[in-house]
C-alpha cells in the first residue's frame, strides 16, 4: 500500500501548531465531506482514503478526543462543556464547533486535499461552512453519505476500540489488533470510547436521526450528495466510494 497519510497536528491541536509531515501535493486534491450515522464507518473510510490518496483526515470528533488528553486545567470552560456534551452522546454547540473549524481553516488548503469527517453535522454548520469555503476560495468535490441499517451500527459501535495516542480505530471482531488491546501502529493501550456505551449510543442515534435528512437535503440541492451503502467489508465500501467518485475527480 502506498502510504501517503499526512499527520494532522495543525487540525488536532489548532492554529498554533504545524504539521510535521505534510501531504504530497497532487494535481487535483480531493476535497470531501463524509456524512453517515455514528458507526457507519466514516472514520474507517477516511483512514483508507487518506492513506491511499493523501487527503488529510479532518475529524471534529478527533479534535475533542485530543483535547480530552490535555491537562484538565488547560482546557477552556467551553471545551469542558463540549467534552461533557460528547460524553452524554449529545452534539457540541454549533458555535463551539464552528469556532474550532474556522480557526483551522488553513487545513482546507492542505495540498493533498481533505476529508471532513463529522462536520458539518447540522444545517447551521453547513451554511456557515459554505461561507468559510467561499472565503477561502475552496470548493468541494462531493459529499459522501454512508448508509447503514441500525442493527449493524450498534454492533460496530459496541465492538469498537480506539488508540488514544494515534487515533487508529479497531473492532474486537471485524478488525482486531494483532495483540489484544494494543495498538498495531504505536503500541499504546486501546480503549473504548465513553460515547460507545449503550446510553450514549442511544442519544447519538436519536440526534443523528433528527439532523441527517435536512443535512443530506442541503447537499442534494447543491448536487454534491452521493449516497453509498456502508454494508460489507471496508475494502468493498472503499471500492464503491472510488467508483462513485470517479466522475467527479
Ligand atoms: P465523531 O467522532 O464524529 O463520531 P460519530 O459521527 O458518532 O462517528 P463515529 O466516529 O462513532 O463512527 P464512524 O462512522 O467514524 O465509524 P468508524 O469508522 O469508527 O463525534 C463524536 C462526538 O463529538 C459527537 O457525538 C459530538 O458530541 C461531538 N461532535 C463531533 N463533531 C461534531 C459536530 N460537527 N457538531 C457537534 N458535535 C460534534 O467505525 C465504527 C466501528 O466499526 C469501528 O470499530 C470499525 O473498525 C468498525 N467498522 C468500520 N467499517 C466496518 C465494516 N465495513 N465492516 C465491519 N466493521 C467496520
């Protein structure tokens, strides 16, 4: 496999930080938004697309999970509030998310392109993001909407384990690490996300149900939406994604 994956320090930690390994420049960088229910596999597909095509994986959830590793006293009151919302499975306020994304808008110019995962999440965020794109002179190639039946989503979320250090994602059945509970990439101990516990999963699914349709419609009206079945293996879904994107890249 061609490993083109850039590191994401400027995205994960904010404007004061620079990425150590910068994406390889491509003639036509891929600029995508990935939509889909919690657990549909957006992060897994973003990881494959990033590693193989070089676009930077920009996940808003990963910004919050990185902040969670910081010193408790260094977090702003707004970040404390955001992490509490996340733990409960609720959305973080539009204002907070938009501030974080706007502060990181130079990542939209990443020369390998970008894969936005988990943002925008509401029509308010999508409208504000449209302005940010316009101000930055950047256009999207497409918005991928990963579709998945509910039962399978619960299986995926309850078996997920993540690396708190390098953010790699595993699954105890479908993508187990080589050594139990140890990250294949950096050797850190794997953990279960707090919001993958049953009560938070329920809240996340309800929240997703109310915001998904208006958001999909928003991008449908702009002729950017591509729906992709998220059933099957990650490789099958990746192949479907590439085929669906071909006419647009
Ligand atoms: P976020 O981190 O964005 O989480 P999410 O959208 O709920 O999505 P997930 O990360 O749970 O799922 P995924 O689709 O990426 O699935 P994955 O690839 O890991 O957000 C977390 C929280 O942060 C939110 O609840 C909110 O509080 C806050 N937040 C973030 N952005 C926000 C915003 N814009 N506005 C407001 N609040 C925001 O796969 C899941 C599992 O399945 C893994 O174990 C994986 O290995 C496995 N798997 C994946 N694909 C397959 C496959 N094809 N077959 C079998 N197993 C598979």
